[in-house]
C-alpha cells in the first residue's frame, strides 16, 4: 500500500511537471510499476537531436529497493552497455548506495546529466570510456552515428528488458565482463 | 485505480498490524475452510496475509481473542494511515520522504534530525541501518525520538473517514474514535463467533447470525456468501439482468419487483384514487391519461382530502384554544396574588418622590392607571403588570440617568484634567521658546554691532594708515591699534544686556551649541554674575582670533 501511494504520487508529479526534456507514460495503466520514459538528447551533448527510450521498473518493495532503469534505445555512452539491454551505471542506482528517500525524478535527472557529462572513470564500456578520454572527436562522431542510426523518431519500447529482470546485479557482472575484454 | 491485488501487499505485513481497512479477514482467527468465492463486492478477493512468512499466526498483539463475544470491542481492523485521504493538501514538510504521505507515528533521528513514519523507517533500517536521506549510521535503540510539534501538527490535519460510503471528516487525532466506535461502515467481525470474516457494523446485528454462510444464487446457481448476494446480483451474476415481462426493458433481475411497482410503464396498476373507491385499473401510462381526463374519484378524493385537512386544522385550533385558556387561567390566578405588591412599592416611591404627599394620595392614581391599562390592553398580561412595568421602567431610566450624569461628570473632570496637563506643558514650552528668541535677538544685535564696528574700523584704518586689507578676514595685527575702541564697545554691548558674550567670541557652531544648552533660568543667573568677565574674555579672544561672522 505504501509503495502504491508513493508511486502514484511520484507518477502524478512526473507527468504534471515532467523533468526537463522528458515525457513519462505507462505502458499498462493498471501497472504503476512499469514506466516508459522518453528522453530528448540534451542539446549541449553529443546526443542532441536523438530521442531515447528508458524503461523504469519499480520493484514491489520500492522505495526500499532500487528501481531498475535501462535504455531501450541503443546509445553510445561509456556508462551504458552497448547492447540491447541498455544497463546504466549510475551511483544512485547501485543497491548499496540507494536511499529510500530518493525520488525517481532525481534519478531521471541524474541520467540526463550523465548524457551531458559521461563518467569515464566508472565505465561499463571501457573502450568507449577510453575513447571519450583520449579521442573526444572520434567519440562524438561515433555517438552521433548511433543517434542517427537508432535514436531518430519516437523511441520503441518493444524490447521488454528480459535481461533487466536479472536486476542490478547483472549490471555489475556485465561491467566486469566488459572490462576484462 | 491501482490493481486490487498487487504483490506489494507484503509490505504492511511485516511485524506490524494488518494495516488495511479493505481487508476482509481477521487473520488471527482460526480459519474455517471456505469455498473460494470472491468475498466483499468491490475490493480484493480474499488476499489476506501475503505469501510472506508473516502469514504465520502472529504473537498476540492486543487484538481480540477468538472467543470474545463482544462484537464491537476490538474486532476492528486497524486504519491504514497511509491510505487516508486529507481534505486539504498537506505541506511537503509534514510528509514522510519514504512513503510520501503525511507522517504516521513520526520518529526523528537524533543524529541527523530527519523524520520518517515509524513503519517506513524501521523497514528501511532492516535493509540498511543508515538514515534513508543522508546515510548516517543509525542505531534503532538509541538514535530515534519523537517531536511533539510534528505530532501536534499532524493531529490537526483534517481527514476523511477511510470507510467507503462514509463522508465523515474529522481531525486526524479523532479519526480513530469515529472509526472504531461510531462509523456504521467500519468492518467489524462477523457476529458469528466461528466466522473469521468482517462485515459492516450496520449489518452486524447480533441476531442476524453469520452473513458469510454460503447461499446459492437463485439465478445462476453459483455459491455466494449471503453478505455479498446483493452485489453479486448487481454485478457478477451471469443471469443478473432480465427482460421486464411488461415493458421488455432490460432490468437487473432482483430489482425487477421494484421496477414493476414503481417505474414500468406497461405494468398494470390501480388508479391513484383507488382508496376513494375508483375501480379503474390499467397500465401505468394509461393511468396517467385516466387521471388527466378527470377521474371522478379523484375529485371526490380531493374533497375528502380537503375535509381531512379542515378537520386537522380544526383540531389544531382546538388545541391552541385549550392552551390559551390554560394560560389565561394561570395569569388570572397570578393576578389574584399580585395587587398587594404594587401598593407597597408606590407607597415608598410616593413618599420619596412627592415628599409631603402621603401614600394614600398616590395609590388612587395608580388604580386609575391600572384601570386605564386594563381598558387599553385587555390581553393576557393581567392588570397588575402595567404599573409594575412602568414603575420598573421609570426606576430603570432614573438609574440610567444617574449613571449618565456620573459619566458626564467623570468625563468633564477627566477632560479638564487633560486640558490642564496639556496646556501646562505647552505654556512651559512657549516661555522657553520666547526666552530663546530673546537670546537670539540679543545675539544678532551684538553681532551686528561688531560688524558695524569692524567696518568703521576698517574705514578709519584705511584712511589713517593707508594700509589696505583686501581680504574679508582682517588679520589680528590690524585690530591691535584699536584695542581701546574694542573695550568701549564691549561695555556698550554689556549695557545691552547680552549675557552670551563669551559664546559669541568662539566659532559660530560652538556658540549655537552653548545657547541651546542653556535654559532661561540659567541665563538669568548668568546675567547677574559672569557677564562682564566672560564678555571681556570673549572680546579678547574675538580680537585675537578670527572675528565671528554672520
């Protein structure tokens, strides 16, 4: 009950007064625990002009457990897995750093600022992080290519993240795996 | 809007009371095997204790024992405070950052001062023993406390009763009393001691027996609990609607009788005037026509009704007359005892007012008055009252007059006192000001004198010595040869009565300061003693330094 009330409040807040450059919708009106977020690429970043889809999955015991947020649109970014899963590496979203008082709104805002300013020191994609650090021009070129290839038009939320169900543990795994590569 | 049966039902179950009003089952009761049929109409199908381990019988938590036979005592499900609806928007600062509802049993951390609902915080602490806002470590047993102010503010919030159908609004601290004791919609334990189900208080009559027994739906042969039959007919029953046999409208089946009796246009009903003997019976829509066309019995009915009304009015009037009679009798009785009183009062008054006139002179007048009053107003007031009344009035007015007189006197005294006070101050100020003006006058004449003398001096010096002083500030040396003239001038100015020669010698700013500092009396004192020496000194200085200028 508690989480229902809180989620509906947060949803109302996010739909009435959406975070900058975002639009929130529910894929299924009767399920408040799954949100679809449409995020405009911030104009001051390499992702401007792109439109990205985000899955937000709130666990049953939200806000005590971390919400899971993944990109449904592929994105070339040091902190997002470069695959269909679209897992995000964000301090706020790590289970050991999650605070029940954090709102989804602030998480979404953090993701948006992650697009403006990637965090190459804590990467999921080590190669992209290197490129970001050492060859910024190449990185921006690649990011723009991805935007034109994947992030044009309205984002598709088809690829229901079956992998994301594995939870944020999966995020940690994939990051270590990728770093080993 | 939220789905009725979501998995997060597990939340309230942890160790706390079942915090759900829509819950239908009292979990701590011995459960009877029951067919799985959706229970109360609107809410979730019996979803009680979730699949969490907490569904195991809980330790006795002060709730009713299963054998309790008092149907109202503590058989009530606790209020879900987080689901309460508030009449006004609640300030953000009074809301728990975890559940985003106004605090319920607020606790404040002693380390960082953050406040949460007690259940929310404990839940969060179970996962991680840190503050859910700033992650400061928290020890459950030491670091938590309550804040009185927050509690008081919360108590004053206005909430709606959580029961469906009840529109009671109260402050939050009184909600529990309404909900637990008075609200008819509160779910209480079924009066049957063997039943675990809940039922609205208004339906739970001790003699009604258990309403959770199964019964068969008469239309669809489903097994339904008695308490839910109504809702079943309205919503679920597969054959819940039927065609009206008369008008072939689709009607909810168990409301058919009502429909036929009240609404159906094709059902045959008697004329409204059948109580007056109209034998006409027809379909409802035709009955209306019959009545419009003028049912003879309707006219008779009207007359009969009129007569009935008349009779009722007559009865009413009779009653009123009887009560008036009684009143008249009462006043008459009182009147019989009254006359002795006025004769004593006027007596005393007569001697008081008329002085020489005896009481015997006054009483006949009063009798006249009484007769006159009785003639004028033969009402139920009684004959003794007019003079009583007038005397009382007179007395009251007199006392009022006396009051007023006193008040005017007081005011007058007050006023003159104030006037005196004010004018005294003003007078003082005026004398002081005139004194100051005089002083200033003297100063100007004295200064003018100096100026004049200086001009003369310059003219004389220019003529005699041929020494030219172009500047406006003649040097001290230029004054030296004429020191004798200066002394004589000093003498003349002292004859003018200027007491402030000493001040006059200094710079103008200093002088004004010394003047304003002096009071009239002081100045007068100076006139007598210090005048000449100070003047002489001042002049000496005035010559030694720059001469004062206006």
